[in-house]
C-alpha cells in the first residue's frame, strides 16, 4: 500500500527512495569536489611544474613519488638515473614512465623540470638549454 512520506513523495516502503538517491548523488558530488580540491592543493605543493602531464595522472603520481624519494635521500642513480653526457656532468636524468624524464641538478640534486622524451632528446643532444 502506498504512503506519503514526510518529504511529500509517495511510495511503498519504509523510506523515500527518491530522497535517498538524491542525497547519495549530492554526497558523491561533494566527494568529487573535495577530491578535485585536494588534487589542486597537491599541484601547488610540487617543487617543479608538472602541468605538462596534467592529463596523465599516472605519470604525475610517478613523478611525485620520484621527487619524494629523492628529497628523502634516495640517490637518482638508484632510480635508474643517468648523467646527461652533453651537460658535462651537471644534469641528471631520471625516467618517469616511458615518455618523460625528470631533470636534476647533479651537484645539489635539486629538481629542475619534467620534460617529454622529445624535449629530453633535444637537451641530450645539446640543442636546447635545460
């Protein structure tokens, strides 16, 4: 037998399914908005600009993970890093996924920037300044 709930909807059961579904959708929207805010805040905390991989969340995660490891004392050589020969030992390159590289200043191990593999080839061939 149908009944009228306190919200004004009518239906069968112990509660209004329409209102519960609307509340669930609002909660999901709030959670998505909070997740978006948290992601935006994490972008602001990055030591280098990762905007070139904004659309690739896995590459962003891996780059952030590598930056945290290096800042905590892990040497880039243990992360498959290599010297860029054309830089006379001033730059280190650490692969991030298959198509990106993190560049570090070799003496101080400070991160310089994240580059695509195409840009990295130009830097390694000494055609483009890091």
